[in-house]
C-alpha cells in the first residue's frame, strides 16, 4: 500500500531560474541546484519573516495545480493568478500523483467561506468566529478518508492557543490515516510540536532539519513566559 508522503521531491529547472527576478534574487537557498525531499507525512517549515516560507509554500501549491489565491481544485477563490516565477521553475516528483487537496491561505479564507455558502449551501460560516469557521471547514471538508495533499500557510493566524491544540489533533489524525500529506508554514510553537513531523528551518539562508527547542520561535516564547517582566524591561529600556 502506497502511503503519504506522495509528493516526494521538489527541484528547480535550471533553465527556468532567472537570478535577477524575484524570488531568486532575494532568497539565497533558491539556487539552480535547489532540491527538497519530503520523507514525512507532515512537513513543517519555520523561519523568521522574510525567509521565504510563504513564497515557497505558494509556489508548491501552484505547481501542484492549486490557485495562488487558495482553495481546492473545485473551489478556486479570488481573481486570476498573476504568475509565479518560482512555481513555473519548480518540478515536482510524485508517487503517486495526487490531485485532491487544498491550499489554505489565511488572507483568502474569507473568500473561500463565501464560496461555500453561495455554491455548496454551507450555512452561516461568516456568523461564526474566524477560528470556528476554520476548524469546522477542516473537520467537515478536509478529511483523511482518501489520498490528499493539504498545503497550509500560517493556519494558526485564526486560532487561539486552545484552538491550535484542537487543530493539532486534526493534524495527528491526518498523519495516522496515512492518506494525507501536509506541508505547513507556521510561526506556532504549538503546531511545531506535532510528533513525527519533519521540522525544517529556513533561517540562515539554508533549509535544514531542526528540533522544536532549536527554533527561535520556541526560545523567544519560552523566555518571555518564564519571566515577562524581565523581557519587557529589556525591550523598553531605552524608552525611559
């Protein structure tokens, strides 16, 4: 039985790489020999703002056949894609090719919820909180009963810490199903703690495996919660 991950590797076509064009001129690891393998059902990309997490996630989604605006193959939100130089240069290796899936972007989820209400008869998503609508959509529509790939850009944006724990359970169910592959960009130390996930850091101009405790997100959060007063004193010291 073939199980997740189904997308085995991404690489760049050297002939499609324009070193003067975005994002190749700003993201240092996107060189002509770039390649990235996926060995786990869930891969989590972490890094500081500006390291290219969302750029890479969006390009993978477009190269896999999803709209840059987010949604599924059947529910495409927003306007037409404007084109992504990285997506056009990416080459994806599958075993087997999976077409069912979803690309989640926090900023376009409102449009997707509107689409569901208008076309699928899903009622009153906009009357629920953003986090409730998000979790309901994932529970009801992004199930693990058949092969799928879910690509998620900062899903924690709409979720409280308690809701992030609920979402962590959904991710674990995806893993255990062996039917779902997920690639996630996140700043959430909670989501980073998913057991058996491949955690990759994009900091420092390279992509490398890390542990949760090695991430800056974890270190900063732990230091702050351990002694908020000391952190705030350092932060505000020059303000008088």
